[in-house]
C-alpha cells in the first residue's frame, strides 16, 4: 500500500536531486507494485481471483529466477560473529519486491534522463 505521505519527507524532498527522489520514492512504489507479481501475487488474476494465468514456460522461468534470489540471499551472513545466516526462502517475497522496485525506479529514472 502506497500512502499519500510518500510525497513528503523523508521519502521526497523537492530540494534533493531527482536521482535521490527517484531512488527513495520510486523504489518504495515499485516494491509495492512488484508484490502483484511476486511468488504469491502472481497466482491471482486482475480481479484478485486465485487463478493460474501464466503459461507453464513463464511460471518455470519465474520460479528459476526466484530460486536464484533465494539462493543468493541464503548465502548472506547477517551477524558473522554469531554465524547467523539469512533464510532466503523466508524472505523471498520481500526480496523479489525489493529488487523489482529498485529495477523499476532505475528504469523510470533513465526515462527521465532521456
């Protein structure tokens, strides 16, 4: 859910460079939009009904990419002194949304630059 407060500090400052605002606000908005296509959101159609609307090839490729994200995050040690590892499977929904949001914000910023 994206609140109207997003157009105010600390998410947006009209005196900051556009790159900062696109990165901060754009990543949050992109994150929330990406949830519609993350491992859970992708199972629902445009009216919110549980429905398989992707082709088998699309689902397989998506699952392969999500597994890559899970593997990458699972190899991260959060607290080295205690040997605490991230569990990429537990955080996959948020990780997919974070990465999707950042990618979307960057793409929009590139459009702004052109």
